[in-house]
């Protein structure tokens, strides 16, 4: 009885061992087939990634140093080109601008009567020049008249003198003819002097009027020079005030804003804000060089897990590689990914962080194990 029971146990143990061996062999064969013939996807995982808008946001930086006096926008506000964003203290420049504008206005008020005076002096000089010309012509005509009379009297006196020598004319007549000739000669000399005097008066008067006109024109030129200097100064002050007034360079949304309080001091070059223009979105990921170089190329599929949006609930952002950088920057390789499939519940915003995964290849588990072991000495 006991012998039969022992034989039965030995028979059952052999059967169990055989079954276990067959199952174990099948499992080992299946595992070996999977290990050497199976295919597993290999993903390159980024060190960081974030959503960016295309074109890139426009930074707003302070070109000058100064005290913040006004803040007109907040993060998320929609702006258009020229929308006022910030203002720095420009009281000193505005006071100088008002002073320069008032001085310029006063100079223009002074220039108006000076220009009228210059025109009046020029007109008077023209009229006086014409009057002097006519007066000179009149004196010359009088001289010609006297010369004609002198010629006649000279001829008449010669005739009278000849007749007087012959005794045909009385002595009184001779003296009268001689006296008339002498009067005409004196009148001719007086007329000649009058012509000379008129000419001198004309030249002296013209010189005086030209000197007066030159003095007025000098005053006008001096004030015009001051006006030009003030206009340049006003333009410079307006430019300086404009540099202390920050306006939106493009249409878009305020995506970043400096944490500053009114009255805070701003240095030249400080980043004040960033304007995100309307456009399409892409994902910019950064990878370790040994992960990306030679493996990541345009066209490879990608997926991104966004922080704050669990993929089990919201899914992944799927796309493909658009372009890769050819040089290492800050120890990383930058890769641009497209956005093709995304859960509509996820709000796409510039700067939203996440982790990117790019399918670089598919290989057997054994190959991946050997590749992993080869990384260690």
C-alpha cells in the first residue's frame, strides 16, 4: 500500500516537473524572442521645454536711467502699436522744453517787426535812390542849359568886342555883354558844383541806408540763429522725453512685466516688459548634446507633457521636429517642435513649461540594454 502511494507521488512529481519545464521553456523562449526580436521606441527626453509664440515676443527695455512715475498696463492686457506702457520722471526735461518753447516764441515775435522794418528801409532806399536819380538828372539838365547860354553869350561877346574895337558899339554895350558872359560862366560853375553835390549826396545817402539795413539784417540773422539753436534744443528735449515714455512696439498682449513699484529706480537696459504678438505657437525644447546630436532631425514625431496638465487627464501635445540648432548654446541643443494635436481645454500661452519627448528610433530590448551598458566603463 505504502509502495503504491510512493510510486503515485513519484509519478505526479515527474508530471509536475515536466509541465513546469515546458511552461518555463516556453516563457524563456518567448522572452528571448521579445528580447532579441522585439521593438521598443526610444525617446530623447528634453531637459526643459516651453511653448513660444512665433514671431518671438518683443522685449521693452529702458534706454535711460530714471525713476518710474507711471504704470499703465498689467500682465495679460491687450495693446496696440503706440499704447502707453510706462513713464519715467521727465519733469526737468519738460521744464526745459517749456522754457525753450517760450523763448522761441518770443524771438519769433521780435523777428516779425524787424523783418517789416527791414522791408520798409529797403523800400525807402529804393524810393530815395529814384528821387536822387531824378534830382541828378535835373541838375545835369540845368548845367546843359547854362552851357548852351554860355556858348551863345561867348559868341555874342566876341562880336561885341570886335565891333567895339571898330568903334561901332558903345562902351556900355561892351561892358554889358561882358557882364552877362561872366554871370553865365558863374552860373555854369554853380551848376557843375550842384551836379557834383547831388552825386555825393546820393552816394552818402545810399551808404547810410545800406548801413541801417545791414544793422537790421544783422539783428535778424542773430535772432534767426538763436531760433535755430532753440529748435534743435527743443527737438533734443522732445526726443529725451520720448525716450522716457515707453510705448508698445507692436500689437499684442503683455506677456511679461517687471516687478517694479512707482518711484522705483530703473537703470538703462533694464527689461521692463515683453509684448507677445498674435501668431502661431511652437514648442522650443533643449536637449543634452549627447542625446540630440546625430539623433534628432526634422520630421521625427514628438510629444510634450505640459506642467500642470497631467497627460492621463489632458493627454499630450503631439507634433514633429521642425528644426534643430547645429551648435551648442549654453550647453544645450535647441530643437523647435510643431503643435499638431492638443487638447482644446489646454490654453496655449507663451512660456508654458513642460517636458518634450522625441521618438528617435525603435530597437530591440537587447540592443538597448547593450547600448546602456556600453555607456559605463
